[in-house]
């Protein structure tokens, strides 16, 4: 083949992939830009000693802060912000410029001794959400749901798993569970006390101990109910030791953890994750524990991101809750559903699920939390009968019409 043709072929091989890559980047940028949300704000600052240049910079910083305040206000309710103002100010507002991805100055002027500047800014909402997560505000907004961990664990020299809800013995019990508890607690999550569950569920635990470490959803939800947990995390952790590394007594210990998280009151899946890690050590038990800890730290991040994503969606928009109604005849259900929509601002839509023996089960799309909806319904009259709230959780309301 001639040299010019070879050169041409090389150019083609280089430029076509490069062009495709450029197109993909451009397409991604366009997609991102279409989802971006700009905010328009005005900043201002006093002019001291005639220094308009300094006042202009201060006004721009003030505009950045106002833009970030708007973004935070969308994510966190005002009451929570008031209670945690100093924390948010120190961790987020004081670093406002770092959250501004890009901005355009749309106007500036001097009014007396005040410099005013108007900007249109693109705020890094994802980064703000992450930082709010780290100081626990989004968890507070979700009502600080309590978690229960049901993690069975089998370390290197154990011949069977250990689990706190049964009597199975074993060594190094709870490395994974303890690591998850420590990591998640540090991020603002709350946990139920196992002692409370054990005290309330002696008969249940006795029957569960014979079933082994494999916890099904129904059993987990029963235990979560007894511990008054809103979220239950079920999983298995296993550590094994490999053969000694060449020419040494060191073994590479491998750990794998698999978990799933459920809403404790309705069984809705919240998260699922698997993580693996390795740790070399001359003592296989110690190596197994270290590998379990590494895998637990990794899986805690996966759990947090998935659970918080669900909670963010719920506290900032429309989500589904279950309503159980007793005391109504079937031929009044259509009228009752319309009554609910007319008398409760938070209910967007209602779907029939079942009706049996005078008990109706409905799914409702709502924009508020269950406590507020329960309070709105309590005491209202329908066809001469009064609505009484029997119970509510974060996802379920039970009422009767007397």
C-alpha cells in the first residue's frame, strides 16, 4: 500500500473515533443543559470610601449567596433551616461561590451609596444535596426515620452464621452490623434499640431462631413493627480465607455483603446493594473482620445514596401512601373518594385496591406527609358519620367512619 494511502487510513482511524467522542460529549452537554435550572437574583453591597470596585465584588458575593439560599430553600423546609441556621451558614452559605457553576451578569447600577448587581446563575444542586446529607438536614426533613438492621454474619473459622435474633453462637459477631451502625449514625440516621425488640418479641424470636439466618420480608417486617422502626435493612455477610500467598503465611481474606432495605410499614423496596472487599493478614479471623469492615463501609455509601434518593423524592414531590377505611358500604365508596379529594388539599389522586367485609384499601398520591393528612381527616363528617384515625405511619393511614 502506498504511503499516502497509509497516512490517510491512519488519519481516518484517528479522526472518526475522535469525532464520535466529540459528538457524544456535545450530546451529553446538551442533555445536561436542558435539565439545568438557572436562578435570577440581585445582590447588593454598601460603597465605602468611594470604592465601587470593592462594593461590586461584595454585591456579586451577596448575589451568589442569595442564589444558593434559593436552592437550599427548595430542598429543606424553612422550619428546619431556622433551627439549623448557624450550621447551614457555616457549612454552605459561607462557601456560596463554590456552588455556582456559571453565571451571567444581567444588570448593575449604583443607587446612592449602594451597589446593586443582577445575575442569572446555575447552582450545583447535586453538590448542595450531598452537603446537606452530610449535615443530616435532608434526613430531618424526612422525619428522621428509624432503622433496624438484621444482618447475619459468618467469619472465616465459623461453621455457621451468627445473628442476633437467634441463638447460633459464633465468633466476631456483628462486625458488619456494627460498622454499618457507626457509619450511618455518623450521617444522621437513627436506629431502634435491639433490647427493646428482644423484650417485646421473645416468642417471635424463639420461633425465628429455628428458621436460621435467612430472614424473609414478612419476618423482618414483624420485627420492625415491634421495634417501631420505619426502615428495616436485611442482609448476609460472609468472610472466607484464601490459600497462603506465595512463600508467606499471609492469607487474602475475602468478604461479601448483600443487603436490601424496606419501608417497614408497607414493605416497599428502598434499596439493595452488594459489596466485596479483601484484606491480607496472617490471622485469618482478623483478616476476615477487616474485609467485612471494608465491605460494610462500601455498602453503607450505596445504601445511603439509594435511601436518601427515595426520601428526597418523597419530601419534595408527590408519592404514594396506603389508606385503609372501615365502616363504609361499598356503594358509598365513590362518593367517599370524592369527599377525600374535596376536603384534603394534599391528596392528588386515589386508586381502588380492594374491598372486603366492609374494609376498603386505597392507594393515594399525595403531596404532604401522612401526619398532616391524618390530622386533616380526623373529626371530619361524612354522611353523618365521623372519621376517626385509628393509626398512621410514614406510609400508611388507617381510619374508620363511625
